[in-house]
């Protein structure tokens, strides 16, 4: 896609037609839906044999690690409301930058990190009770240093999980961010270990998996097998510049040669086939 979209009636059947079993939804749009619309969304997904997972990056006004208690309270309420909508759609996974906020670069970030970390833990300890009651796995996603200062590595994400101390808090690893921050793909996956419950995969420059890039995917899949990974693999690639998505995630050139809808469909099929082949071994 070029722009963030809530056009589920187009993209859920499309995902099914391309052979996918899961679609991940950028979740804040869910809050704009009525209860009936959420139930309809779930039905549309069921009719297409598609499971929905939910992801988001919190905005500054909902920053769970903020030094400002009012902002943290807003964040706790916002995420709790989202969890309720996700539950209404019988969703099982909420993931993303749901421990601080996206593109958070406070002054003196290094020195303010310990306090921000504690603030995040306290906020999540409130939210996680809602997640526990609704049986939703809450997956924190470490991202690269330019997008958040709190969690950049698997090790830091596990540290947060241990501090929150709930069976519902887990880790999401994203191969794009891992390429920037981790010692290696396998070592990061093994560090996350039993906490690893969700994955975003793309090449190092966020091209679809298997279409050329720096990542050794055999290393990734072998490590996933080694830790007994049972979660979902979400193909999170970003290829098309010029729209709101390109603006937000920094797609400033065509990441694949053909960015027409047919071209993107073809690449999605190729990436899916690549993953299925890797899973066979
Ligand atoms: Mn991601």
C-alpha cells in the first residue's frame, strides 16, 4: 500500500487470494469502528480464512514511558481501549511500539532512559491486566535507534518483559530493525527465546523477503526452529514511495522495480513462496 488504510473489504479478500493466512492491521483505525463494524470485520476475515493480528506505534500523546503522568495515563487508557476492540474481533496478538512512543527522541535520551524504562514498566503493568483478562498476547517490538530510544534490541525487550512479569507480555522481533541493532540474527532470536511470540520479516532495506538483500534467511529460520518458534511470520515490507506510509517509514525510492499493483502482487506471491520453502526444511 501507498497510504495507511482501513479498507478491509478490499485487502482481506486480496490477502486470501494471494495465499496469505494472516493479515496485520494498523490498529488505531479500529477505534473508529463501531462494535458491529468490528464484528463484521471478524466475519469478513473468517469468511476468507484469514486471521487478523494487530500492530501499532503509539503517538507522543500516548507515550507510555513519558515523564508526564498525564500522558502516560492517556496512553494506558488508549491502549486498554484498543485491547477491548481487538478482543471484540477475537484478536489474540497486539504488537508494536506499545511501550513508549514511535519516533521518541527526548533530549538527553541516554540519561533519561532508566526513568523512562521504569515508567514504561509501570504503564504496561496496568495495561497487561486488561490483556490477561482478554487473553491477548502483548508483544513489544524493539526498533532501531532512530525510531525509539527505549528498546532497540532483543535483550532490552526481554529485560522489559521480565520487569513487567506477566505471562501475556512477549517480544516481537523485526528483521529490518535487527539488521541495524543486533549482533546477529540467530543470537537475537535465541536471546528472545521463549519470549519470542511474533515476527516481522523483510529484507534489510524493507524489500519483501527473498527478493534480494543482506539477510541470511537460513540463519533466521534455523534459529526460529532452534527456539521452537510457534508464532506468526508477518511479511512487513514497505516498497512504495510518495504516500503517507512512505513518508512515515522513510520509503524514498521504489524498493522494487515494479510498484504497480500487479508488480506488488507478484512480489508478495514470490515472498510468500520463499517463506514457505524455507519452512519446509
Ligand atoms: Mn515491525
